[in-house]
């Protein structure tokens, strides 16, 4: 990772301002009164801090521009949450927040590479969401975020989706009485509504050997493509019971087919 670039994310690092303590205090009081210009000046005055911190991650092989941008997000979060009454230097408070933001990024970043422009859009949307939530005491809509940062709402959704980590269908989401429900149990199966594949592997015969309730659950789940929650609502039992009966039915069907 090249750490001697003069320009990072369009910022000339050789000309970064350095604020004096008195200036910081004045600016921060202006920030607390809602002065956006003061906030921008305070951010620029602490970019050297971000630059010094990202050098600790020189072995990460991540793009220095990405790390600098993530570090800036940590810096802005520190500014928004800093409390002057605690008698703690801003840098003392900000450093662990910036480091934490970078470490979170490195931990969550995976092998699927996302373009710079998509990441930029996603990061802007994430920060705008946090700022609007703090300002209005409620989570903003995608359209509100779009208006705040001047980016089409569809592009924001696409960008946020692009930086999400893939989730296994076998990720557990709920457990009751030893019966674990997985993400795949919550997904409707829209493809397997045809009965032609059933005839080919004799599943129809196997299903006829099931008790009526288990037979009905299998039909609802795998022929009508309903989730376990939808099945539970329809036959008036708990989702955990649906899961238990479904597993029992599939086990019995498998046993029958293996004997054929």
C-alpha cells in the first residue's frame, strides 16, 4: 500500500491544515450550535489524524484511498458524538473510533470486489442516513437520503446492496426447543411448483404414505412455494412445529425412497 501519495481521495495531503487548540474549541462550539461550515473546517483540520492512523494498516493490502475514506467516516462520527464536558482531548476520543471504523471495514470486506464509485455512493448514503437519523430522531427513507446527497434512490439501493456480505442459506435465524430455523426456511420456493419432477423420482408415492398434516405441509412448502411462517399461519400452528413436522416428513420420505 503506497502511503506517500500527495493526493488521497482528491485531498492534497501536503497542504492539510493544522488547527490550534483554541481554534478547535471555538469551532466545536460553533458545531454544537449547528454551524455546518465549522464542521467542515473541523473535519479538514483533523485529516492529518486520519492520515497518520491509516499508516498502521500498511500491511492490509487495501487501497489507501478506501482506507482514508473509511477513516474520515470514523472521524465524522467522532465529531458528531464528542462531548466537550468530559475534559478529554478530541484526538484521544477520535483515534479509537477511527481505528474501529477501519477494522470493521477490513473485517467485513470480502473477496467480491466492488467498484470505487459504488463504494463511494454507499458510504455517502450510510453517513447521510446516520446524520438524518440523529437530526430527525427517526430513520430516513431512501428518497430522503437521495435528496440529501443528490443521488438517484435506485443507485443508492444498488450501491448498498453491492457492499453487503453474502449470507449463507443455512444461517440460523431462530431456535425453539432445539429446533433451529434457517434463512432457507424463510424463502419462498417459486421454481418448484411443477409436479413433473415428483413423478420422475416417485415422490408422489412417498407423500401418500405421510399423515395428512405432514402431507399438507410438504405440498404447501414445496409445491406452492410458501415459507414456514406462511404455512404456520394457514394451518394454525407455530413455525417451530411446522419445521419439526417438515423435517419428520422429509426423513420418512427419504427412508421410503431409499427402500425402493
